[in-house]
C-alpha cells in the first residue's frame, strides 16, 4: 500500500482547507454587495452565458411551440367559451378606467403605489445546483436595475433582485428559505382586502405561506393574493397566487394561509423587472439594519449601485 | 488543435450546465424532482482518470472558483470540492480497472458523494430545510439518473477526445 499523502502534500492540504474555510465564512457574512473582482468575473461569465443562452432559449422555444400546437384544439374550445365573458369584461374595464382617471384628476392624485416602470430582462442562467433558488438576468446596474426591485413574469411575482453587478443581476425567488425575505401582500376578500405577510415556503406542498392574517377576518380558498406595495419595495397589485388552505399559525393568535404561486418557476425565460415610481423605502428587509430608513430615502436607495 | 479542445469542451460544459438547469424542477406526479446537471465535474473526473490528475485538479480549481463566484456566492465551496473529487478519482484509478463502464460508475459515485457533502453543508448553514429522505428521493436519485444518461451518451466521446490528446502528448514528447 503506497503512502496516500506525502508530508508536503498534507501540509498543503491543511493550509488549503483553513484558507477555504476562512473564505467561506467571509463570503457568507456579506452577501449584499459584490466586490470588484467578483463583479468582473460575474460580468465576464454573464456575457459568455448570455451568448449561450440565446440558442438555448430558441430551442426550448421550439419545444414549447410544439407542445402548445398539440394542445391547440382543447385550448381553442376553452378560449371560445371565455371570449364571450371577455367582451363584457372589457367594456366594464374601460368604463372603470375612465372613471378612475377622472376621479384621480378630481382629487389631484398623481402617483400611486401601483405605478411602475417595466424593464424587460432575459434569464441567462439558473443556479445549476439549485440549493439556493436563484436566477441570473442579463440586466445590471448600467441598465438601471437596483437592489430589491420586484421581478415578475406575465403570470405573477417571482422574486426580487438580490445582487447587482454592472451587467448582470441575481434574483432571489419567492421559494427561498431566507427568513428575511418577506413580502407584504393583500388577499382580495369578498368584502374587503385582508393584509398578510408572505414569508417562507413549504417545500413539501410547494406552496408559499402567508402569515400574520388577522384571525377575526375571513380568508377563503380560491381568493387571489397580490402585493400590497406597503413593504416599501414592490409596486402594488402584482399577482402572487391564490389561497389553497387556511389554518391558524403555530401560536394560534393569527391565521396562516397556503398560497399556490401563479407564476411557473421552472422554465423561466423572459421576466420583467418592476421599478416603482413612487419613492421607495429600503427597509430592514435588505440588510438587517434597524436604522431609521424612512427619513433618509436618498442615501438608502443608493446602496444598490455599490 | 486537440490541445485547445480539452479546455474548450470544459468551458462549453460549464456554460451549458445552467441552461439545462432551467428545465428543472420537474413535476412528476405529486413529487417535484430536481435534476442537477453535473457535466463539468464528470468531464474533469474523466480527465483525471485518463489524462492527468494534476491538470484535472487545476481545471477543477479554476472552474470551481468561477462556479462559486458566479452562481452561489459562497467562495471556496466548489473550488475546494472540484479539485478534491478530481484528486480522489485520479488516486482511486490506480486500484481499479480503467474500462469505460467502471469509470462511469466511479464518477457517478463520486458525484453522489459530492451531492451528499453539499447537502450537509447547506443544511448546516440553514440554506435548506428538507429532510434527508426527501433529499435522497427527490434530488439525489433523479440527479444521478440524469447524469448517467448524459455520461452514457457522451462518455465515449470524452474518452476518445482525451485519448487523442494523450497520444498527441506522447508523440510530442518522443
């Protein structure tokens, strides 16, 4: 049996392990900003990745097209049924919209929590080892992306920007285990809107958990959940999903609801980054500080550029 | 020509991994299955076995570092694991036969061990809360099957390419 390690190699290995443990603990501590070499690597790899992503997206597009072609007949039948409702709904929306505008003019309300600038982005990669739910987009701070912006698909909210470099950005998906990732949400109830906080993800049910709902209010299955815009980061009214089950929480003081997300988290291709028009408050959601952030908006919103 | 082909294939595999990761997770009945593409490390294990252990470790260090910085933001995790796996593969081959099927099984076994180490690491730092049994059934098994498919399709090509390089190397030396 030959000697597996010589002494020199053993020392090298030990030094290497100590160095790497130090590096791991260093990078675990500060996960908000990328330093300069990191940014350089991220942008270079991101550039190469976006070149590869184009044909890959094209090919998956073809597969999706074939898939939807096979379902055409069924879909057509279903859509025809809904078309009649649609015309009625459209007319109603038009009247409501014009009424809303005139009312807004009446009270001179110019900006709303609902307004946002959409910024289109393409997903160039998904974290291949899939332990952290994370995707990488081809838009970065040079395109105006900032930390904590909401990211959504046409179907609904999927997450928020967690890290920005000049030409790429990382999205933390809603399914994350990060306890600091909370989204303020509203359940569109029958009588009135009910507030709750979206925090956590049930990996066994594959559903999001809406916590801290007032126990005196009634939440029913099938009701829609949207963002409330009151968390200070996200615009108002982005669809999150629908309620599938309501229970009381661990302490029995408030209610808790399971929510089936509206967006499909696999096969993400094109997403929209939503920049809120109304000034945003970068709350303790981001970096866990308890500093007074409401009175010092300019300084705190600028941190995404670093 | 072949000289540059070996690192080029490694770069291509590195860039292809996240594209294949976009297919995952897959809904299979009631379960959600995660397929983790591990193309690059399989290729590096092949290099380590058929070509040179040292070179495989260096590639492992380089791509591991890229992987850490670009995807997971925990620097030092993959840049430690990749060279380690290559080193173990290169050392283990002295004791077993170098047939393609044996190397395939060995590399899949090493990838499974790596996945297990990663699972323990991530549950240690509280990034994941899934229990071990569901990790084994929903993650490890589909991952190994998917990578087995990949290797059975392209394993011979890797071997062919690396052997061509070894022959060229020997010719240059003589």
